[in-house]
C-alpha cells in the first residue's frame, strides 16, 4: 500500500452521538407508552392508540437502524402482521448488539 501525504485512508462515518441519544430516548419513551397502553384497559380508544404508538415506534426503529448502518425493510412495518413482529425483533436485537439501549 502506498501512502501519500496528500491522501488519508477513508474512515467509517460515525453517527452524531447527540442524534443517537435523541433516538434512544425517544425509543424508550415510545416503548414505555406501549407498555402503558397494554397494561391499562381503561385507555380511551385503546386499540387505535396502540396501533398509532406502534407505528411511531416502528418508524423510529427504522430510522435508528439506518443511522447505525443496518439494513431495514423498505416498506413500513404494519403493527398487526406477524412478519412485522419478527422484523421488529430483528431490528431491536441488531441495535442492541451494537450497544444501543432504550
């Protein structure tokens, strides 16, 4: 390998830590909201609220995967499909294996 003083080897672009932290905090908030809706049978329009929060969580999870350089499903996940649950779990595990927590 020939080194030149004018060129440097390309470095992998690392995501902004503040953007990463914002995503982690928001994922944690949405996960807590999902748990609250699941546990409280008195929530008004419970199913609608759950699907809305689940959709927001899935979209943010995809954004986090893209930031971390992970492949994601091109189509938005649907909260009521079994395949979506498997894809969601895969994305969560991939992010966790890379040190993400929420």
